[in-house]
């Protein structure tokens, strides 16, 4: 019996050692922001590695060090291929911190960091222009240069989702003027004072009612909805 098992094990090892099991093709799927080349570089898969002996878990860990990658699956494709399927983080907002634009996903992870003074490529510029912006985010809100503090990000996420419902396709920026104070800048013209994030749904409902009367935004200095029962519209003199 022992002899038979030894022969079977030797036969199996011999089969697994055949040259056609050596990796000759690596495919990458799911990339839109990240280049396939970067994924392959991070994966570091030797093309002569045996498909059965590759440590797929370690390969996935290396790929997940790319900031834009949220999840990744790495698997063998017989006889000699490896397929990498990535899920990228989706840009949700832009925050300005210490002279940089930080492109964030919904969880607050930093997808990309772009210097305000430096030149960015056309794709990055377009991405910044399309996304809602947070102004005045404290440097201390960024944890290990990787993500925004979860509690701060939760407040930003809730504010932006509510704003999207109220303002539709209007461009808006969230300005953090102090820990308990926020303003909204609508279409680069109209300032709305929110105060704290408490009761933000009701505050934005008051703002929506005021904007529903279609006032000329250029004639308004600001709208103050920080006090729920006493919204104020101040016109320019």
C-alpha cells in the first residue's frame, strides 16, 4: 500500500511538473481608472511559475496596495493562464487638504491626490470638476494619508447624498468653517449657511422651499437655515 501511494504521489508530481503548466498569460478585467500594466506590475507573477504553485493570496495582497483597488480576485485558468478581476473604488467627492485635491470614494479612501499648484492630467481635471467638493477639511481628518476619518466621512457622505436629492444636477461645495459649522456654495454663486450637521434633512428642506420660489441667486448674499424655525434670506445691497 505504501509503495502504491508513493508511486501515485510521484506520478502526480511528475504530471504537475510538465512545462505546459507554466504561466504564459495574465489577463486583467475590471480596470477603468487603473492601467492593466500597473496591476500586472504590482502582481509580480513570474511567467515561468507553475500555475499550481503560485500563491494567489499573496498576489491579491500586492494588488490591493494600489489605492484605487477596493477588491481583487486572482485565479488560475488552465492550462497556463492567470486571470485577475479587480473592483475599483468609485470617486464620490473631492476634498481640499493642505494644498491638495483628494479624490475620495464613499468610504473615505483616497483614490488620488493631486497638488493644487501642480499640473494634473485631463482625466483628473475632469474628475475634479464633476464631483462635489469639501472645502476646509482639517489635515487631522486624514488618517495615515490613506483615508478620511470614518465619522467625518459619514457626515460628508450623508450631507452630499441629501444635497444631491435636493439640488439635482446643480454644482455644490461643502465648506467646513468650524467643527460644528458648514456652508454650501451652490453653482459657485449662492452661499447657504447650514450650521451643524444636526437635522440636516430638515434644514435642506427649508433651503429647497426657498430655492423653489426661484429667486435670482445673484441678488442673494446668503441663505441661513441653521436655525430650523427661522430661515433667513439676506439680499445684496
